């Protein structure tokens, strides 16, 4: 959210500070910082240079490439470094679309719950003559591989379905979707920004042809990411210039950033099993504790879920007000409410899953990370109870409230789906 | 104006005044819509034409709760005529300002008050003191926000306002709302 409540922070000594927004970004690990600093100072060379300085930078960059490849079961030569997840998504989708245009392929398949880096890229291609199918999801946020199979046409250039959803944490059946695509000869891209380093990924076993990942979601620096491009997959570069990154991404490489990504990816790989287990245990306890509050529902699949993601909706209260109250208690979270998104529509992910506007407005996402302690979960649960109670006491939508005479309280039922308001009808038109 | 909530907003959000209901209220007004994320209800108890007591209940963001709270403080003890002089600008100023994209909350508060006054007047057989539907909570976004927003990038600035084109819908929606609602042109936040 944009509202900076820094100035309102309680400075009392008893305040615990709990960061539960690791899906937004993570703290760079000290090992990563140390490695990066070196490549801004002493080893500042350009990896394209022939001399010693250049060779040192080149070697470090190739080591990073190997580390990233290992994390997802790829070959080092199949990794393209980018400026982050968004660029990797753009390069994958536009790059494949442009490369297949000549063969008359003008159709793409994606889902309604993708990150905007994918959705808005697909919408951009629609404006340039491509057709896009936006597949629906079920109430848990799952894409049905059979829907993918049914949507594939002779002119389908690419299928792009995310691995782990950034909002609700649902893990899509990418193995099955990948298999469908493989059988039909259509390249398959997945945005694995949230899942890489948290759940095992093997691009070969999962039939993935292109995969996006980002450094700053796995304790690396911001501004660097990678695209996995399976050997033989045709891609047109978006950025033109020198012959960097096998001519797929021109521009002098961000060596410190790439080194940081490499160290972060290496650590993530080595610690994956243990981290994932620890996070999932905290996640499950947090979910259980929150669902003990009345009129609270879990968003996303209960078990097919990123190990660090918790997303619940509190009925009758609005997400931003919960975030503010949590922030006053030193707790950082996020919401799918319209109020914080800078728009008047709540999360497209929650709406695609069939939630009412009201449930979507009351959603809170908490994403755990390696610095969280089990005691953090206890603290959050302890603080959440009075916050939710207080806001519900204030809410005219909560039960037991005196209604104004002769007026119906606008409960969700009074707002039939797709009925009245331009906000709704436009939003619910298939994208 | 920054995107930050002032200390007054945070104070009224954390310690809202006059929360609750009045069982034998003389006037009750409700505005907003859970679809757009805020519903505000104001209860008035009158002594002659003076507001003897006022309570509110609000579903909404921090600014919605704070504007509800401050308007109850502003009107308590005033006559109805004095209370109706309170504009969205008065509400925002009393809170030390609101972030531009939260300005509609101050309109909502002023409208909830007007709606409660109208409810009271209707019971007295009097015509409404003003039209809430034409004075709805998106009114004023344009001038107030554009003014406060001059230094901003224009993402939120100059939100023109139009009636919702769907006939049965009583909402009035800002241009920005319409643009955001159309997926193709949507400008969404970072996740």
C-alpha cells in the first residue's frame, strides 16, 4: 500500500515488530549483500571485456547462472538474466508471441488470476492483433488442465499459467498443464516468482518451457530476475543492442544484482526442504487461529498452497482498516481491498474465485518468511482478535445493528452479480 | 498533499468518537455501498432543532472511519442549519487533510449527515434539505483532489464524475472508477 504510516508507529519498547509481507518483498540476506558489494567495488569489471577484470565478472555471472539453473532443474545456458519478474514475464509472452506470428499463431491462453505483469502484457498483445483466452478458476483458485486442453487451438502460440498465486497462495497444477501443452506442441510459460525457492521446481518433470523468477522474493536484491528458456523454444528479444545473454536481452549485465540473485538462489536451493517445512507449520497455525474468529474464511486452496501464504476474509469489515490497526501494533500485512489498491475494485483474483465484493474488501494477506518466529504467530493472533471485534462493532453491516427505517442494508445479496453498477458489469466482462 | 494519513486521521481511526446507534433516533441516514468499499450510517437525536446526540457506524477504510468520527464531533450541539453548513472541505480540514484518493470519504460523511437530516425532515412532513443522490459521495473529488493533487503525476488527478450508465443504479461513479473497472485500461497497484 502507498500509505506510509511510519510517523504513526508506536515507539514504545514493548512493541513487537512482525513483518508478514514477504510476498511483496524480502530482506536481503547478509551473505547476499557481502557478495554483491564486492562486485560494485573491487571486482567492478564488465563481463563482456576480455581482460582480467572482465573475466572475474564473467565467472561470477556464470556461477550465478548455474545456481539459478540448479534451483529449477535447468541447464545454465537456458537462463536469461533480466531486470526482474515483470521484464521476464514480458520477454516470455511478447517474445514468444512475436516469434510465432510468422507461422500465423495469434492466440494465447492464460488465467484470470495472473499477476498484472502477465495480464496486462496479454492485454497489450490483444491491442496488437492477438487473441487471448482468460481461463476461469474454481473457488480455490485452481485452473483446470482440461480447460487448458479445450482452449488450445491450431493457432495457439503460448500458454501462460502461474505456478503459485501471489495473493491467495494457490499452487496451480503446472505439471498437468505442462503435459497438456507438451502433447499439443504449444510452449508453456509459468510465472514462478512466488514459488521459486519455496517449493521444488523441475522444469523437465513439469514440462515447463519458460519460467519467470525474481531475486527480491527470495532474499536477493530488487531489480534482478531471470527467465528460463528451454533450448529450442523460439523467442524474439524485446531489447536490442549488444549480444548479451545470447542475444536475448541486450545491455550490460547488472553484475552485482546477478551475483546477489545467484547467492540467494543457491541458499534457497540448499535450504528449501527445511524452510518450506518451517514456513508451512507457521502458516497452518496462523490459518487455524484466524479461522477460529467468527465469520472468517480462508482464501485459496487449503493444502495446494504456497508454504508462506495466509489469506483470509473477515466479513463486515474492510481490509485497509485492518491493515492500519495491525500497523499500529507493529504488524505488516497487505489486503485485496479496493481502498489500498488505488482503484475502486477489489482484487481481481478474489473476484475471479467467485467472492462477493464484500468478502474481497475484507481480505487480509499475511506472508511469512525466514525471519519469522513461531512467537510471531501467537502475537499476531493475540492482536487480531480485538482489532476484528472493534471494527465489527463499528460496522453497519455486522449483525445486530439497528437498520435505518424502511431501508435495506445493502448486503451482498442485494447486489446481484453483474447487475447494477458500471463498476461491476465492466469488471465482470470476461477479460 | 501526501499519501500519508495525518495524526488527526489516525487518532480518529484508533479512537473514534460517538460510535454506536441511537435506538429512538429522530433521523437515520445511510450512504455508500459495500461494493465500492464504504458504508456510513449516522443517527441523530434532536432537542428542538438542535442536535443533542449523534452516533455513527461505518464499514470502510481508515479515512472513512475517521471522517465519520470527526463529523459527529463537528455537528454535536449545533442546530440542523448550522450542521448543514459543514462541507466535505470542512471535514477534511478538521482532520488536517486527507490523501487525494481518500477525499471521497469526506463527501461520504457530509452526505450521510444530509441523509439523516432528510430522514428527520421526512418524518416531519418537510421536503428534503438537499438531494443526496445528486450530492453523493463522489461529488467534489474533482475540485478538491485536483487542487491537492497538483504536484502528483496525474494518475489520480482530475477524476471527472459521471452518473452510472446502468439505469437502476443510483451510484454516481468517478471517471477513474470507470477506467479502473475496465480491465484493459486498469491501473492496478504493485502486488
